[in-house]
């Protein structure tokens, strides 16, 4: 795939906001994201599960498919999914105008969300089992809302690193929260309803709080 793609689920009438979903990936891979990508398929499944609640609040739900599966730091001046997410935000701006956006990311998608949270459209970030290394910058979250959920049995990304990141983020973010999902792993295959509920509840809450400012 030579360009990123968006799978759009839009409600009827004038939208009140947008949730942009960012799927996971790998630290290094130039393979294209296709229909067989497990990370993209997990995000697609979540999109279908939470769409009804988004539509009920007149909130669009878009899922970005990156060009490449990897973060690929060093291959390009900016990590590939960050470039793709910036493109998706420009598409939202072009098609919807200055509509508030919440970024909903899993794993690498959560890292991508944090990296692009400085876009003026973004009002908050919801991070599921995020990949947030110790040196990850928190300043893109300045003035934004941030909520993370992580399982303590995750062996792909680190609950402890997320805990530290949330503490650091409290210094700059409007709000910062960490939900302990218990002794479960990375891929959101257990407690599916809880993951889905956290994802859509926090996303809608951030949009509502923004509207009420």
C-alpha cells in the first residue's frame, strides 16, 4: 500500500466530534499493512463494537491504516505512523473543519497518538496497552486530556513504563489517568467489554468536556 487509508464510520447529521483510531504495529517493519495484519484487524473489530455508542452521540469513528507495520525510527526523519497520523488529521480538518478530535490508540498506535497530540484539533488521547518508552516526550499532551489502560501481565509493552509516563504527563496535561486492567496481557483478547467500554467512554467524555468548556 503506497498511501495511508481511512475506514470511516460517520453518523447522520452534523457531527459533534471525531474519534480517530490508531492501530498497533511493530518496532521495525516495512511490510505493508494489509487485510492480514492482526493489529489492524483488532482495531477494526473494536471499531465495529463501539460504533453504536459513537453514533448515538453524533461522533464519527475513523480507523487509520498505516502504510507500514513498523514504527521504523531511523528509516525516515519522522516515524512512519506519525506521518500517516498527521495526514489523517489534515483529512479530518479538510473534510470536517475545526471539529474536536480524540485519538484512540493501541500499543504503537498510542505512542503515535501522543506524538501528534499537539495538533490543534486534538482534545485528548486514549491509550490502550500503550508503548511508551522511558524517554517518550510528554509535552505534546500540554493542555490535553490523557487516559491510559494497561494490563499488569502485558509482556509486549510495560505497565510500569505507562505508570511512569502518566505521572510525568500530569505536569503538562489537563488530566492524566491510568486504569489498571488487572492480570491480563497485551492483545485485548480478555475482558473485551472492559477494553471497549474504557475506549469509548473516555473518548466521548473527553469530547463532552471539550464542548462544555
